[in-house]
């Protein structure tokens, strides 16, 4: 669900053309959503170039969707489709894939009455990772890989300013809740997770834990561009 409805959908297409993106997605509202992948959470920037996007909200250009569908298999449901998109279109481009932070969407949260997500209604939900792993190895894809943000774009007045994350400390600070982030984030993730008695593995096996610690996270981490 987009925060501003049709105008946000139009903006997604506008940004895709402006930045010549092959695949993009809106940022995810961290206060109203499940955040399954750290690099999709909304930040106060315009755009972030990355090597991973979430399948449930990807916008493909014509070439990219054709490449994806050539490799797609119906057994890949609920897990692995996002990894397949990058296997089909290339892992290493630093300017082809982006989270558009000027557009914000809501990822349905856990249902309070059941404590579960809608995805868990999928048949063989508990085996979805196994299905993807088997298909990935058969097709030559990476079953999983480290998510990266290569650079971010933010506006200074009417001018777009790009900052390369590998060179600018402030760029990585936007994503200090990535457990694989640079040393500038040392200790931040551990301090945030401490009250919940969980581990990195536990957290990423169940992204819904974000709902429990997001508010606390924002009090621990001071972000260059705000939340």
C-alpha cells in the first residue's frame, strides 16, 4: 500500500526513467510495516542504489522482467524470488537497482490475533527456503548473498547529490542496523538488540522483530539525515 496512492505509483515510474533503473522498489515505512531486509527501511533521502530489493514490490523495466521470467519456476513462492531477480539480471551493477525513498509503502504487519503474516498461509511455507536453495544450486544462482548499499542520493535544494557509501562514513550510518555494516557501526546493532535477547540469526529468520525494537533503535542511533 502506497502512502500517497496513485501519485506515488506515478513517481515510481518517473524515478525509474530519470535514473535509468532496471529494477526499483519503494522504501518501506518502518513504523507500520514488517521490515524483512534492512536496506529497504525508509530513510530521509531520495534514493539508495543497492544490490538487493524485495520481490513483493519490485518495479522491473521491460528487459529485466523478461530476463527474470526466463528463469522463474513456480516452485519459488514466498522465498527466493528476489534473489532470482538479481541472478537473472546481474549482481554487480552499482547504478541499476535502487530503493526509492521519496516513495513510501506499507508492508503488511503481523496479524495481532494470530501472531502470523499472510505469507504463512502459503502451502509448504516451512519448506520455501529449501525449495529455493535446491533451485538456486541447480540453476547456478547464489542462494543468498550479502546485501549492500553502494551510494545514496539526497536533495540539497533542487540539486541531487550522490554520496558513495564506500567512501563516505555518513552513508553507512544510515544503515547501522545492518549486522554486516562497516566498522563505523560497531556496537550499534548489538546495543539495539540487547533488550530483546536475540541474535543476528534469530532476527533475520524473523524480520517481524523489527516491530518490537524499531522505536528503541531510533533512540540509540543518530542518523545523518534523520529517520
